[in-house]
């Protein structure tokens, strides 16, 4: 094990290590451009992922490359920033050292002066890890391509299945959890079934596929206003999605899910129910909240360690006695804020006041041309909300040069109903990747 | 094991089974549209792959979805055609039965009246299967994404490699075989190094990467006229590719290749040297030629079995005492021809005369804006040849609705040098897929 070498010109500079190139980490790195510091951004993939559109990869509308940008490319002009493809193994707070597993090199250490932890969340089975095998979740690109293969293979297998009951199992898609991801996926599978796959099968009619959205709580999109929830539910019904609320999943196996002792037979169950934070609290030996997130102070640092910041979904920032929601906007704004704090410290200026979250609202899209949108007291639904949704998402992707591709693809799909990326890329004989990678 | 069920309306129709949805199989299926027959197209993937552009996926210019179209979508309007996701396990000529491994169902049989085998080739190590692990070849989409990950990871690993010698190993890319694939990949890696990755690394300069193209024969692009070979070689030199001709690879291990007793150290060796046919000859108990291809008669059927046709790369059709080359055009023309023969037989008409190959020439592209092209006695090189190459390839992709995407991407890459799909999608900790899938 050795210390990661540094370039000669940066030896006298303070080192700012940022772990995670999601919305939070990337915003922090960008905010430190031109600072007299050596910024080291660590991620276990080579790309920044636009997670809000990941469900469109899982449902074959967009290709992986449409929503992922190489981190190096995004930060090419940040001359003070290095990117390292590595996974965090541990953090030594007292020695100010990261223990990394660097791609191709094994364990190495990295000494830092400042540390920004932005490692996000992974999907959670709330203690039922045995569900993972039969109900994959959606967080990384590999999850999305693996779920895409499962959905497409289910139609393929149904086409050559002589037994009626097994055929119906194959044509039943269950989504567990009716938050934005569950609702958006349900809508997207409904459109795939109704339009994209239409006329392509000879023995089955994809329209007979059932899509069941299961929610433990009393309504879909629980974080939205109740009237938007009911609008969303109505729209899902129009698309042919069966919504079951107040339904708690008791078991998941390879033939379906059990709810209230009753079995819903399905060969494709997708877990959209919940997330748990990265092990940041354990790495930092910091006090976690009940959900496992690191509690942070008003400047996003952890108590007793003003040099360590935790931002985004893996942190718990309390505002008015409640933690901020785990959404992209919080992570981005916190990342930007921490960069501002660090700029002030590096330049010996007075640091800014406490972090304040500016809520720009939330959105969920349900099929083609329909979305719900809530900004403070403003609530919108239907086509206008969808246009706003599409514009905002394109504007964000534009930063990474993916706008043209996504715009082209969306326009194409919108008018032709042809998917952008309907590929099963796994060899037939191989175990689906989801089984091993999400276990 | 059971017989694949047939739809009730097709029980009285003759069954035409087509194995393989490459250029040959797809052309045959398309040519049988509107015939009073049940056409069953079997492939082990769900997509038709435009192999001539596969190297652009391996070098991160195009995304997999840009060059792959779902077979069902392509044939949606062929109402008499079913598509089955399955692998062939064997063929019983006498009982006219295919033994298939159907996705999700295991072994099933399919009885046919006519059979078209179009199963193509895979890359070959000429008896050195032990090379496969360290020198992956390029035939399927998974090969391309796995090679893409290897190339990109080599740059990532070099960036954090303190040892100069290992760093140079990581920055040395060896291509074994200077046919069109080897030449095109060498050009594409050269551009990736010189333009796309420029300014993105802090410790290495991607420009110092070596690209070595090794050819056992006396010149690159041996199937082209000698003056085009030398033009191509000159262009490769301008791009910084080192070409070694008359060089036979004696060994490949994880640290490089051995040629004439001398070791070239490299951590990324790619096999572009040769192909071998699918096991069609063994399935059919038919006489193979020395390369393992099935010898076919003047109507592409095999001796003694007028109901069995073999087309494309896996067949040997002799014209003027020489087998036709293993290129897309031969497969497409043979597929179309066999459909014509079958149409005549189904309708009780006189079948057409022997198959005649119409050579529309060959092309290879070497980096941005340069290609060589040979049609009969016409030879072109440079930008005009590249424009023709781009037009023809776009025209072909247009049939599958991918034209807009590819055109957008090429235009974007041409002007910005930004790659379309520079993703490493494998988890860091997992063994690269190439190791297991190409072994």
C-alpha cells in the first residue's frame, strides 16, 4: 500500500478530496475551479450519472450514454482537479487520510486537508436483503441495463411459453414503491407495452401485460400534495396501470410477490421502494440518524471536524426540525455551498452563513406528455407540466453535451413510439447481472 | 423437451426456419414477406447488429443502440414471421428438426420444411485459444463494450500508476491483425488519444500512448489493391500508429505480445486477426472446407438437401474456383437470393438460375475524414472516399431508424471530438466480462 503520488507543482497546495461524482460532489468540484488547491475527485465509475432519467434507460427509451457523461470530460477545464477511479474503503479522521481501492492498483492512501463526502444512497430492502435477487433496484447504469434486459426478456419468453399461467406470470410486471421512480417506471412500461411493442409479437398481445404498482402508504407520490397524487393515480389508471395502495409486500420470490397473504404471480418484480445511505457514517465514525445518514451542522461539516463536509442524500441536514429531502437539488446546492465555504477558508475570508435550501419544487412524469409539478403553492399537471419537465431536464443535460442526443431521441420516440435502446446485451446463457451485482 | 407451439392459423403452412438475424438471415426473412408460409427467425440476441460499425462502439464513438436494431421491430410488418430468442443446439436433417435452447424454456424442437442457416463467424485464435483471455476479439456488442472498458480503464490506471514502466505498458495498445477491423480500430484509438482525451488527465499525456498494429502478412488491408494498402499505411503513420508487417504473434500474456522472440509490453491487446465459421458444418453433418465453412451448391443449398440453405460467412460459395469473401454484401445478396428461390418453390414456379455475386466494392475508414475505397478498377482514398463511406453506412442504418441518432452523433464528434459513449459500465470490483465471455 502506498500514498497516491501527487504532481510536483501541487506539493505545496492544500488537498481537497471529494468522494462521489454525483450531483453534490460534481457541484463542489466545479465550485473550486481556479482555486489554489489540489482537488481530487474520487468515484467508482468513470461517469457522472443523471439519475432522474435512469428509469428511461431501464425502460429502453434512452441509451446509457444519453444520461451519463465522463467525469474527466465534464471537469476537463478544471485544471486543478484530478479524477481517480477508485472505491473508498475507509477514512482515518485523525490522520486525515482516505483509504482507497484504486482501479488496477489495489489499496492506496490519500492524505487530505479538506474532505467532502458525497456518496449518495443505494436502494434498500429494509432488512429483507433476500428480496434483492428477485426484485432488483435501480441506482446505477448496470442496474438499469439489467432491468431493461429483464423486462424485454419477459416479453420474449412469454412469446414462446405454451402454458397460459406461466405466460401470464411473464406478462405481469410488479413495481414495489410508488414514489417518483415507481410511478415513472410504471408509466414507461405501460407505453412500451401499448405502443412500442405493438404488432411485434405473433402469439402474445403485449397489451395484455399487467403492470401493478404497489405502495405501502395510502397514496402514490406521497411527497406531493394529495390532489396531485390523485391526479397521478388517475393518469396511471388511464395508462392501464393497476395501483394498490396500503399494500405491504411480505415476500418476494422468483414467481411473484406476497401481499396480505395473497400471492401476485410475476416473473418481473422491480424494487422502487426505498433507499439507504452509503456507509459514510461508519467511515467517519459519525453519529448517524435513524435512517443511517450522517448528521451535519449548519455549514454541512460534521461536529468536531470543520474540515469534513457531508452533502447530499447521505447527509441529514435539519431545517425546521426536519431533514432535507434526498433530491438532486439539495445535493447540488450543498455542493455549491461547501465550495463557497472552502473558497472563503482558502482565501482567509469570512465564511458564508449557514446553508439554506432553496426549494425549486418537484416533478414526476407519467407516460408521454403528462407530468405533475409542485413548486411551493403552485401545482401543475398534464402537458404544460411535462413541457417544463422536459425543458429543465434537457437544460441540465446540455451542460454535458448530451442535449442534442436526448432531444433527438425524445422527439423520435415521441412521434414514432420507437424506443431508443431496446437491447438485451447479456449472453443468453449467462446469469442476469442483477442477480450477482445487486445481491 | 417439447415442440415449439405454432399459432393455429399457420398449421397448414410450410415452415421456413431461418437461423441468425445478421445480414443474411434478415435479408432472407424480409424477402419472404407476404408469402404463404410460416417464417421462424431464430437468434440468440434480440437485435440485428450492424457489425461494420462495431469498432466505433469499441472505441467509444457510438453507443451500442446506435448500431443495433431490435429484430422484432425490423420485422414488425412481416406478419408471417415469428422471432424466437434461442440458440441452436443441433439440427436433425433427416427428421427436419432444429434442436433449440429457448430463452427461459430450455431445449425445444422446431420442425421445418425449409431451413436457412446464416450463423456467421466468430473470431478465431487459430488454435491458440489461450490468447483469448488477454486478447479479446470483436464480434458481439458485449465484446465491444468490454473492449471499450479495457481501453478506457488503461488510461485511468495509467493516470494513477507511479511506476514508469507499468505506466508505459498501460499506455501501449496492440492490435493483432491489419484487416479492415484492425486498421479502423487503430485509427479510432489514435483519434481518441489525440483529441478526445486531450486535456483530461493531470499526470499522463494521452498523446504518449503507443498504438501498434501487427500484421502477419506483408501489408495492411491485404484484400485491397497494393497502392491502397500503402496509402492506408501512410495515413496510419500520420495518425501516429506504428505498423509492423511480416510480424507473427508467438505469444500473448497479460503483460504483452511476443513477436520474433521479442516482447512488446502492453496491457491492452485486441485480437483483430481472424475469424472462424459457426459450427454449422457440424450441425448439418456437411462437408466443411479447410476453414470450416459449409460448401454450398450454385443455389446455396447443400448437396442432397435441396431444402437446406447456408448463406453468408459460414458458407463457402465458390465462384471462379475461389470462395466468395466473408463480407456483409455477400450475405445480404445470398439471403435475398434464397428468398427468391423459396418464393419460386412455394408458388410452383421455375427457380432462378445460380446465385451470382455482384461486387459493390470494399471500404475501410482510417480516422476522421479519410477512407480507402475499391470498386472493381476504381480506387479512391481520402476525404471523398470517406464521404461515400459515411453516406452508405447512414443509408443502411436508415432502414432501422438509427440514422438520425448516428448522424447527430457523428456530426457532434466530428466537430467537437467528444465521444458519444465513453462509459465503463462494469463494476470496478468485477472481473472484466471479456475474460469470461470470450474464453
